[in-house]
C-alpha cells in the first residue's frame, strides 16, 4: 500500500485517541486540496502485513481506540485498504474513512469490488470531492458542505455528534524539521 504518513495520537479527525493513516495517491485533483503532496501515486510502498504490524505497534503505544484513514484517496487502493480494514475492524472501536468517491460511486463499483466490500468494515464514511467554494466553518470533520457523513455503524452517531459540538479542530505535529497540520482547515481568503 502506498502510504503518505502515519500520525498518532490524533484528536482532530474523530473522537478519542486515534491512529491516523494517510494513503498516497489521488487522481481527483480538487482545487484547493488540503494535501496536494499526497496526490502523486508514488513513494512509499509497504506490504500490508508490515504496515498492519506497524499500525498495531503505534496504536498500542498510544492507547488508540479509533482509526482514521484519509489521503490521498484510500479507496483508490481498495484492494490494500480492504486487507487493512478487515484487521482494523476487530482491533479498533471505530474506523473512519475519508474518500473523494461518493458513496453511490463506491456502491456502483467505481472503486472496484474491494471498494464495495470495504463498506462492511467502515463505521463512519465521509465521502465526496472537496469543493473549495463550499468550505464552511460549520462543517465539522468535513472540508466542504457537499461531503456527507455516513454512520454505517449507527452506534457511532451519538459519539460523533457529541464530538462535533467542539467545532473544527486543528493540530500540529513536528517531525524531522517538518510541521504537519492535521484536521479540517478553514478556507483562507487573500484580500491583497
Ligand atoms: S479527493 Fe481529497 S485528496 Fe483527492 S484531490 Fe480531492 S481533496 Fe485532495
């Protein structure tokens, strides 16, 4: 699986202590994409078994109860994603996945048969391309208002609704002289 980064513990992309995995590669090319460096489908390629062991180690160390998978677009690597989600489903209390596909596209097979199967192992799905003009501060956990939250595990709905009362959260991580911002950013307007 092509991986952009793994960070933990993350609190800005879902409730509780979370392990966050960003996949590498997305062909959707949304204007204003918050992670343009993750669009190119190259760089780190790691076999799923090794990746899962690494994820487990980090999750144990940080007492993570939740997993967030973002990108890039994780559903553009649906075979690998399915392998990871089958394992994660038993380990984590909730699994949140972001994708640039809409749920209808996934159900129609646009992300392959594995993409359809992935839906069985996702508790919360946030779908759709980012639309810069629809970035609104009241869209907690979502970049733009066209994106929808699907509680595929309905038990998670009250937990997420309580979490989202805080509004958007942004965190920064510093590593190897690089600063990484996680969470959902407001659209910045340049008046100059
Ligand atoms: S779907 Fe997400 S990662 Fe892909 S280009 Fe759009 S905003 Fe960026």
